[in-house]
């Protein structure tokens, strides 16, 4: 399914989450939506509190996607997260690659889920070289 390794433990510890992710993958394929962004949203936003079904998540995703976010805004969020999380930044720079996932999640939270996770990842990677 192409699931990031840092999501595996979170997603596959209970069968309800496995079924949710399988349905989400199918919906994303049928509706030509970005599965990685949907999955990131599911993992990083405490799904048990928000969405009863994968279709509920997709509805929220489409609402968020409609609100246009400028790259300058994403860059400001990324810079703020880097500045406010020096320990995680240090971990990443010392070779702990999974630390970038933490920074991505914090940035997505900072943006209320409006930032494109791929843009966030790109900016973080560039700024943390």
C-alpha cells in the first residue's frame, strides 16, 4: 500500500484501523486523491476523535484542500516549528531521520491541516540541510 514505515505501528495495532486505511486507500484511488496526504491527516489528527468513517475524513480533507494556502505561509509555519523545536531538529541533524516526521506533524498541526504535507516535507528538508 506504500505506507510510511513510521506509520506502521500506529496503524496496524488494531484491525479497525487497518480496515479504515484499506477503505481510505480505495476511496483515494477511485476519487484520484492523494493517499499520502489523507493517511497523514488520519495519523496526525487523532482520528478516533474526528471521523467515524473514511468518507468523513475525505470530506474534511476536501474542505481543507479548498482553502488555499500560500507557500509563504507554509514557510513561516516551518520556520516557527524549527525554531520552537530545537531538540527534534538536533535529533534529525544527528541522523535520526524519523525526527522529520515529528516536525511535519507539528507543522501540520500549526497550520490546522491546511499545509500540503509534501510542501512541508520539501521545505523542512531544504532548511535542515
